[in-house]
């Protein structure tokens, strides 16, 4: 009966130490640095030292809280060592076992079980360390830890029987402490892992929710910010952020002005007004984010401003700060770490979108400038020749001269027209006919034109796409051939594309010249073809296809998307 009472008392005392175990588990999950170290896949040496000191410290404390019995100690020392091995890996487990085991031996040198307890503590740390990879893959981690913790305690009982002497006393001791220590410490290990694991999972759940909010906000604002970082797009983005994040207010600024402010403080934080807060100016100057917990730290110039906490994050394009994103709350020090992480995530995504919109705008400006340059080529390129031809015809063939003047005026009108993104195929063909009428007046019967256009009437294509190709065929193909030649312009539908082809039977190009024809670095006079090729690649992803045989001619082709509804024209 006395034996049973001892077992029950020991078991109750060991389990009652669960409060201390839970306290250390709480510390592990709440001290940010410790938690990061445990979750790290490859902790640094300094982090490993901190972990092994933490877990060996729990083991040593377990020795001091042990219950004396028969010259030995029934204790929870294994909890710190075993949990350290599972969470920290072999190095942490073994080292924590050595420190806690050596401490147990040093406080009772020559004691009945001091050597056995030292060896068993080191052994348990070793077991836990090598179980760490399996532990990390386990589904029910607390159950895995408790089961193997019980096994490790059984190993300790076996080591006491093997090492402690006299054997009879060792056997009697094991009979008393085996059940309480196996069960009590298994429960303690399981509790420690369960509490810490739940906290870690909660952290993951918060991170997932945070990511979902950031991605949802980014998804809703992307199409607007891609249109540019303007007061209009900023106002839409601020409204979306306010709705999704449930903060008190949201602001977006450029370097000088507030572009949009939604939520608390709207009455004085107004769009297009100069920046009101000192902290915003500081973020723009430094390029680093700031968190404020009081009105004074925010530094709003409005006396009754309700905004008391804020995180202000810079928006950057190519490393340069172009504005800020600000999340506000009305309570003192109510902006938390989640708000900060969300703001940083959104700022990174917004910065990328702003940079994309800027690149797109620059590309459009460049394309417009190149098109204007191409249009301006018409004047110096052949205006002199056209006027000379018309002058020579005024007296001998006044009617033809009049028709050529009409064609020339059409060309000049088109060259002065503001560049458009796309024009109808028929308009481009009119332009080509006007150009060819003038050229045909110069070449006479040496220039023959054939049209084979079977594309839908509502086909759209970039302006000055076909004309430079036709001009290149006349200038570099037919003009260099003594007996002249023919140009054939074809267009047809093929699947979801409209295909175009300009073929001439002129002088052709040798392989070297053909290779240089579309080279951006080439300084020859094929700028027209290169411009067309680059614009087609920018708009549709594929440019011109050119084939040529010296003495036989050149073929230039390309394709554009077919219109959604098509009616075929001749």
C-alpha cells in the first residue's frame, strides 16, 4: 500500500509541474527571436547557442524541482532536453543533454544515481536530436513527442538498472519511479509541443490571412495602378485598401502632395494638397518605413486630427522614392506588426505596378515618337521627286498632274495626322494607292502593281505598317532593276489571324544585307522596316518575316489578329 501511495504522489507531483512546462512553452512562442530560431530551417551558430542554453536551462531547472527519493531525484529534467532535441535538432539535443546531465552529476558527485542520470540525460538528448527530422514530418507532433518521450524515459530506467549500484536498490528505485516518470514526463513533453505547435500554427494562419488580404487588395488595385499613379487611381486604390484591411484611414502620396486619403481625417487630409505630416516627409527623404504610435510622432499640422498611430512605407521606382503608402489607426499605439507587414507587402506590389505603368507609358511615347519620325520621312524622302514629276506634267499632261497633286495632298494630310493606335485596313490601302500613283508617274510602265486583298473590311492594323514595306519594295527592289518589275500586295484570313504579304520581283538582297535589314543597330536606310518590325513585336509579340533571293526579289510578310466579327472585302 505504501508503495502505491509513493507512485501516486510522485505522479501527481510530476504532472503538477506542467504549469512550469507551459510557462516555458509560452515563452518559446512569445519571444520573437526564440520562435524565429525554432522555425528556421538553417539556424545560424549564434541562434543554435541561444536555443541550447534555453533548453538546457529548462533541463537544469527540472533537476532543481525534482522530488528526492531513495537518494535519487524523480524529476522533469528530460522535458527540456527532449523538446530541445526535437525542435532544435541533434546539436541542440546532444549539447542540452550534456549540459543538463553534467549539472545533475556535479550537484551529487558520487551519488547513487548521479552517473546513471548523467548518461541517460545525454542519451535522451541524442535520441530526440536524431528523431527531429521525423518529428518535423509527423502529422500529430504532440503525440509523436509524447510517445517517444515515454520511450526515452524507459531507456533511462534501463540505464539506471545497468549503471547504478547496488542493483537491488536500483531495482527498487525503478519500481517506484518508472511509472510516474514515464507517464509524467511523456505528458509534459506532449504538453510543451502541443502548446508551442498551436502557437506556431496560429502564426501561420495569421500569415495566410495576411497574404490573402494583401493579394486580394493587390488584385483589385492592379488594373487601376497600371493606368498610372494619379489622384484618380490613388483614390480608387485607397478605397479598396480601406475596405479590405479595416484600418481607420489610408493615404497615398507622391513626393510633394497627397494624392488620396480615405477614412478618418478626410476633412483636412485632402487630395492635391501639400503633405501635412512630418513623418511622411521623413520617410520620403530617408527611403525607409516608419511606425508611429502617437499623434506627436505622426506630426500632423491639424490640431484636431484623430489619427494617433500610423505605418508609413515608401513607394519606390528603380530605387527612388516616388511616394508613400500610409495606414492609420485612431488609437494610440494600435498599429501592430501585422499592419506593418501588410503595408510593406502592398508597397512592394504597388511599387512594381507603378514601375510597370511608367515603363508602359514610356514605351507608348517612344512608339509615338518613332511613328512621327517615320511620318516625317515622307517629306524629305520623296517630296522633291514628286513635285519635280508634277511640274514636268503640268503643261503636257495637266489632268494627270492634277490627279498626282490630289494623291500628294492625301499623303501630306496623312503624314500630318496625329498618330493613332490602329486604323482600318481600307485607310492604309488608300494611303498606299496615293503613294504608288506618284511613284508610278515616275517609273511609268516599269512599275506594275497588283492587289489581292481578301481580308475582312473591319480589319485594323497599326498605321504606316504596309506603306513602308511597299516603299521599301519600290526603292530597294524595283528601282534598282533596269527593266522594272511588279509589286504584289496580298491579304487573307488564316485562322484567327489576318496575313499580309508584299512581294516584289526586284533585285533582291544578299544574305548579309537580309541579316542587317531588321537589326536595330544598323545605320542603313531601312529604318522604315525596322520601325514596323519593332511596333509589330511590341503590339503582337511577332514581327516581320523577310525572305529574299538576289536577282529574283523579296517577300515581306506579317500577321495581325483577325477582327471578332468579319465581313470579307475585295
